[in-house]
C-alpha cells in the first residue's frame, strides 16, 4: 500500500478560550482524493491552515513524506509542494489575473526583469487545461465571483503541487464547470498528486473522493472509505444525530396573490436585457441559470448598486425610483450578496455591529444615542434564531467560520423586516445541517408575508424551496415554471437556451 504523503497526529489548537482542535488525526496518501467533512466550526479550515503554515499547532506533529515538519509560513509549505485554495478569495484586486496566479513566483528574464509575456502565456495554458474562459489580462476587480474562484484554482495548479487542498472550490461554479474541475482532479490523482477536498455538498464528496475524514466539534468523528459511505451515514457522523428530513417544510402558497414587486423590461447591457417578472407577498421566487446568466447583475440593478439603462420597478403598485442601496433599504428591499467578504459584511466589525448595522434608526434614544441594551437583545435574538456559533457578540466577524459569517449576513437583513428579501446564493459555504435551518427560515419568512427572491446555482435547492422558478441565460429570461412544472431537465434546458422555453404560465 502506498505510504502516507501527509500524517497529522494529535493536533491541538486553541484561540483564546475556544478550543478549535482537540487531538485531531488526519492522513492522506499520494494519488488519493480525501474528503474532509464537518459542520461549520468543526475545525476543518483551522486544521488545513496548520498544514499550510498559516497557524502553528499548540501540540501534535505533522509528517510530510515521512519527515516531521513544522511550517512557520505558507512559503515553507509551498516550497515543499503543498498548495491550497482557501474558501475566501486571496487575490489582489488591482493586479491582473496572470499577475495573481504568479504572485510570489514571478517569471523573470535576465534575472531582474519580470517576463510578463511568458506569465500571460502560461496562465492562458492553465485555463485551457481547465477548459474555461478567463482572460489572463483582466484585472481581478473586474471578475465575477465564479471567475475569481477559477483564478484561485489556476493559482494553486501553477506550482505543480504534490498536495492540493481545496476548501469549498465548487461553491461558485456551475454544473459544467464542476464537471471540468472533477476531470482535473482525476488527472491530478492519476499523476500521483494528493487532493484534500473540503465541501458541504455531500453528493460531490461521494462522487469524487476515495476516502472521507469527518470532524465534529474539533475532534475526529470518523474515517470511512467512500465506497462504504452514504449520505445519511456522513450526516450522522457530522452532526452526531440523524437528519431524516432535510427538506423545507411543506408550504401552502397564498391563494390571494398580492404583487409586492413588479420588474418590467429591466435592462443593463451587457448582462441584463429586457427582464420582467412579478414577485408576490408570501412567495419564494427562485432564479436559476448557469454562472454568468445575469441573475446577480439583475439583483444589483434592482437595488441600484449598478445603474439600469431602462426599466420600471413597482413596489406595492407604486412606481419606485431606486438610485442606490440606501434607497432600496428605505423602500423595504434587502439584498444578501453572494460575496459576503467584500459586499455582505464588515469583517473588522463585531458580530453585534454587523447584525444591527442596518437598524440603527430603530435603536436610537434621543435621536442620537443607540439603546445598547436593545441592540444586544436584538443581536442575541438573531444569534439564537440562526444558530450562529460564537463565543461572544463582541467577537470579530472575521474570526468566525465561513458558514457562520454567512449566517451573520443573513441575520443582518432579517433584522430590517423587509418587504422584499433578495438572497444571492444564501447557502454558499454552509454545512448540510445549517442549510436545512436556512431553508426553514426562508420558508418561515415567506409564511409571515415576506416576498423572497432566491438566486441559487444549486438546482436541488431551487426545486426544494421555490414556489415558482425563473430561468435566465445570457441576461434574458428563457424559462418560467411553476413548482409542479419544474424539473432539473426543464430548468437545464432553459438555462442553455437562447430563446424562452414555452412552458409554464407564470409571469
């Protein structure tokens, strides 16, 4: 049997009063794809940061190719052939795609001068191997989230790693792009390169991995060959209990359809062209489509984050002119961005400050001072409602796990009690148990009368919680389906079509 490439034994790590890792073991062989699972806060990212030199273990040992190592920096890990794709992007927005890929490992000519031409050529070759279209010359700040994710993948592959760690690499990719990524992973495996694959998408883990290690509350919960694993077994190991029903609760769509938001002929070329739809009170309207279909751009036009070329927006029957996100919030429209790091949260602020930042007008005393008791009460209620794992409300948001950061962003907008709630990839980076909780919260908000617009790249999610579904392709609506009409086949057919599928009657 192939010897272990990496062995981590008895790893302990504590941050302040929080024990992140408590005697964790992990091992992976050359040419093996190891799945690493666990709920948000289970310790997965911390363990990988120790392996890559971002953090150092308090106690325990790490062996790489049979030799004990203790990385003091990411550069030391990188020099031995360990590369990681972090869940949060680690890119310089002012540099080009190619410059980001080769940052710290630049190609040089005549020793002193950077060889930009060769860097662009090599970056283009990596993207051709991935079979995706990303312009190496483009500034990163001009990329969408999916293209940033592909740039991170290219950056990791550029060093020909011995071990590649992927932390939620598919969270922003379409089904087609995920298939391409899996093909790359299989090629790496055939060349003897080990891969540690972290994902909350259990179907992906079961499809691509050879073995799965599960963490729970900073400890080992199980290690199982994928051939002997099942979705139910993995869930039980992750959460310590059986989740027999992860579906959203059954909902009865209101008989009286009261239009809350009407979008008519919205256009903002080149991403959105002639989009119209109606969102009713108590309804969950799902928006499906491939990456780049224009769904996020449509949402940003609605809230005034980007300027539309033409179109009419009506709220409760009245024409409404929204010039920016502040106007949108005042009008009762809340938007949870898919990019929580840059647009959804202020990571340098506390959990309390993030949760209440949009409701200061409701928390003031004497027009100026905040009622701190009321603020803490509101924040605590949201923490309990969303099951956010924190040590204290004064904890910096950047120190939370990715999934818990997402919940804080969700709670920030729930606090505003909006008429219209636009959720862009609301469960991105959230574990299976938390995802079920978020689905239940979305359904409960709709039951209480909120009009909810959900943008998601996960077809099972869209099919599970939506009352109606709108499908987009290249900025246009190409399909409209009721819950009864919607199937994965119908939605995918519309998602790759250039003309609207004549199926369904919703408007």
